[in-house]
C-alpha cells in the first residue's frame, strides 16, 4: 500500500534502472570490453533500429536533441538573416538552435493542447521565412496534416521538434516522420532515454542524411577531407547500445504505461481542471501529463506539502527570457494569447512508467481534495 | 607481428573496480551535471594547476565555448596554426569568425615569430595549438598577446601535462582546452572535453554556455548550447585521472626508446627535442623520405602507422573561400608530405617497438 508519508517523485530514474538493470548490464559490459567508443556497429545498429521502429529510411545518431535541431535546420537551408516559424512555449533549445545559425525565431501562438496553431502559420510567412518548426510538446503530435498542407503550398521545409514524442502518432503516422526532418532527444528524462546526453534525427531524404553524417563528425567526408565545417556531435557508443536495447525491450512498454497512467488521470481527476485530450487522429505518449488551472501555484504548493512531485513545462515562455530580450528586444510580431495564459496555468503531474496504481490514486485524491475544499 | 594503433582493449582489460563503480553510479540516476562530474572537474583543475575546470562534450566544443565566452563572433578574426586538426578551425568557423593562419616550425607548433604580422583590427583572439604533445612557445606568445590585448585560448587537446618553461599546457592562456576523446592521453569512453581557466567570470560563463544558458531550471540568461560532459564518463575519468602522470611518463619513455632506435637511419629525421618543453607524445611523429612508400610498407608488415595530416587544414575545400594556395605555409606543406606517426602509447611493449624500428630500418635498408 502506498504510504501517505512517502514522496511520489516526479521522475524516478532509480526505479527505471532497477527494472532494466539485468538486461542492460551485459549490454554495457559488452561495449566497454569492445574497445570501440566512437561510431562503429553499436551506433549503426541503433540507427537501423530507430529507423525501423519509426518506419523511415534514414536515422542519424547525434549527441543531443539540441544538436539534431541545429543540424536539421542547417540541412534544410536555414541561414543567417532568415526566419524560422516556431512556438515560444518550448524548452529553450528549439529557439537556441535557430539563433545559433544566425536566423530569427518568429513565434506563433498555440492551441489549447500547447501545440502550434496551424491557422497562425500563413500570416507569419514572409520573404525571409526559411523553415517551419512545430514542437510536439508533452508527447502529442501537432496537427501535422494542416501544417504540411500550408507549408507545402508555401514551399517551406518542416523540421519537427519531436524531442518529447518518440512513438506518438498523428493520423497513424509517427511524429517526426511527417515533415522533412524529425528531431529526437534521448536525454535521461525522455521516454526513450540514455544514461547521458544523446539525440538523433530521421528523414526520408538521403541527401539530408549524407549531409548530416558529415556535419556530426567535423564535416569530414573521409579521414582527411573537409567539405564544409561541421560539429562534433556523435552519439556515444555506450549510449547507442543502451538505446538499442531499450527500443527492443522497453519503449513500447514505457509508452503504453504512460498512456495508461494518463487515462487513469483523465478518468479520475476533477473536471475543475483542464485535462489533456486526444482526437481520433491522436495517439500521445505523455512525456508530460499537463493539466491547466488558474489555481496552478496554489495547487503546486498543496501537492508539494503532500509530498507529490510536480513540474512546470515551462513557466517562462522563450520570448520572455532575458536571453531572448537581450538579443531581439520585446517580442511584438504576434499576440501569443494562449502561450501567455498557459504559462500561468500549466502543471505537469507525475506520469512516469514506474508509478504504481495506489500512487496514481493518491495523486488524484490530493488534486481533487484541493478543489473540493476550495469550493 | 601486428602493432595496433588503438590500445583501448588493453587499457580497459582489467577494470573490475571501475565496473563496480559504474554499477553503483547508474543506480543513482544522477546522469546530467551530477556529483561525479563535479568531483572530476575538481581533480582535473588540480592536475593542471588552475582554479577552474569545466567539463564539456568535446575538445572542439571546449575551443568553441572558450572563444564564445571571450566575445568572438561573426566577422572577427582568430589567429591559429596552419597545420592543426580540423576541429580547431571548425570551432572558429562555427562562431562565424575567420581563421588567420600562422605557419608552424619543426616542433609542429605555430612559429611565434610570425604571429605579430598577422594581427589586424579584426583580430579577437589567438589559439595556439600544442600539436602532437609539443607545446607552443608560450613564453614568447604571452607578452605579444598582452601587448595587443588579445586573449589566448590554448588548444591543449593533444598535450595534457605538457609543459613549456615549467608551466603546464592549459594553465597559461585565458583558457585551456582539452579533449577526453578515447584516443587521447587522458581518455573516457566517448567524446568529452574540459576547459581550464583561472578567471572566475569566464568559468561562470562557460557553465552557462554548456547548459542552454540556464541560470536555474526555468531562467535562460544567455543562449547557450547543449555541451555537457556526461556524468557517466566523469566516473571513467575519475578512475583514470590518478594514472595521468604515469601515462605521460611512459609515453615520454617510449618516445625516447623509438628515438634511439630510429636516429641515424638514412631517410629518417627526428624532430628537434626541446629542452624548454616537456613533450608528452600524443603522437610520435618523425619526418620520412619516401613517406607514402614507407607508410604502405609498414602497414603491409602489420604496423598501424598513420599520417597526421596529409591535407593541411588551410587547403581543405571548406576553406577554399579564403583563397589560400599551396605554398602559403611552406613548413606545413613540407610536413604534410613527410610526417609519419607510429604508436607510442603506454601499453606498447619493447618487442613491439623493436619490431617497428626494425621495419623502418629494413625499408631504408
């Protein structure tokens, strides 16, 4: 039985490790004994598995999801002085990737589910627009059918920030496989996670794949020739082997359990809050389970006092960050009404795959209790 | 006999104690900027004798983040060596700056006497490369940089524990940049790098730059990068760092052994061994007549010799827009045609070294 005096952590990597330990230790030992720590078979093996899982031709393994975005934007032609249309409620990495290339982020508003509002894209397109980057926040894919229609009409490439949505689908297609390039993170806190930084991207376009393979390795096209300068952004062999094992043994299970936890919450949490929703087209993987309430701060305080972990993803939208304002000044291109409102109302409840039924029940009881006593 | 270039399987042949530590570490879930990383940074700073050490994702990123923290950006010029590995120049180019090259001398490092003529109004920094385990003449370079108020970023990726006039590589410039790549003298099981500095403000900036510019979980002060040294690799680093001095001693000893065997062989020229410099021999390089023939001969007889590097960076296609041509850096050009690298690592046996010496001798017979 869940003890009311024990904490329910927002993340529990130790519990995850206990579950995977017997499978992963031999995998790690193999790599360490092998003596190949950069590139090699483990990395190629991971790329093949990830591509097969997502049903797409090419996967390129990299050092982080952030690097995946930088490489993808560069490959599709984003250059200094151009504009990239994206959303401001993301983790800072998505906008930083745009800025590192000398391009300018143009923020458009989001829908109630925190995904890019397709209706806001066309008015944001200018002569300078070089790409559109929807962010599949929370593990739910944006409305990619409409986004793709608008972008293909405008002749604009689409780079999907799929860092949080491995395994999620929209209209039967995996998030990250619908646009020109899809970028994933395998950071330790993601649904498919390594034991350190790592990321990858997928594409159907072989030219992009070849370009990015050189980019991740100093721009070297062979041991001695540099065609264009690149980066050092290789997935560690150790992490690649771990991720391969997880694709084979864990990923499906992790996503099913997170969905099942989300369903439990949605069925049992009070209707005083706004809960995540799915349309017929959606199959979300709940990297986060985000509720919205105008009593957010009080609720978070109450959860803390009851030892229930929660988090805010993210309390300060990127256009309000000092880093953005210092570089570009106050953002005034478009009204970001939903983005602003959600920043004050969103709260992520624990939804990880190692939660137990009585812990889920306790989270619901505490949240519901807060609103009952509030009335 | 087969003399391999990579010694990694030998290096980690008996590491049960490390494996035990890793098994304990993975249970903690402390994977991102975790405690073992803080410990490694403390020990690394103490090894080099600097106030700070900051773990990053690679030696390349160490250079990039250093230059960024010193304000190098689009349109600036950075003076560096014409014979370096691509990464040094890639880091400069990634910031939108332009590399300005200086030729090297036979110690494989930039000829400090040629630096001043390259300094112009756009120059923002100097990146001396302590190539192959040698060191740049920092005693000559530092006053020059100070005179022109230019910061120095030492590319010490190949020269950990090298010294010039008794001062350690990475402790002399504004920052020192190290690589922990598996084939470096102090290595981990993946890409990794470290920046050393005595400057508190630079250290603080670097900590932000490597972690998305986050001052705390929610606030972004500057736009940074994702360039952290994996904590799991810091566990490996902590295991290896007590051996760092022994590793450098053993390489120096091996280089002496190879020198004695090869000196005087017709067709072989040993580079000058400098009294003022503690050379740590990341690469054991010498100048060879009929180099390409010797290379095939060695490889055909099981010796994994290599060439670092046959095409100098300044002549790579990626820099064709700068308009350099063959002949602009004559020493670098001569090296590209004549250098050859033999294994020199701490795991080589005397038999293997004897075999390499014998094979070179028999080639020139």
